[in-house]
């Protein structure tokens, strides 16, 4: 499992921890596609990819592009949870 996000992001660190426990025990936090150590993918047949809340979609697309340069990809998007939380502004700020 690869989680795209900043190492100083609590959200991204937490995603990596959860993925490590829930998935295969192998989860890495990756700030950018060009920082990927390709050797961590040796023997991997299925790769999960997620991103921290503040990670831009362009970083996900960048990594997918780099992976496609080396591997034949079959991308399948899966939603494991639907979020419906709405954070409203405090009354004085409305």
C-alpha cells in the first residue's frame, strides 16, 4: 500500500498506520512519485494507493503515470467509506 502525503501530515501518517495494520503489513508514505524506491515493489502483484486529505490529485496522477511507465496497469477505484460530514462555519463568520 502506498499513501501519498507529507511526512509531517498527521492525517497521512495515520492513513499509513491504518493501511499497515489492515492490509499486508507493508505500507509506505510517499511525498512525491519521484521519491519512490522502486525496490519496495519487488514481488508486488496488487498495489493499493491512497492519499492524505491535503494531498493534491495531481500527486496521485503523477504516481500513476510513473507506475504506468514501468508496469501494465489495471486501475480500479474502490470506495470503502462514504463521508457525509459537513463542517459549518460558526455563526459570527457566516
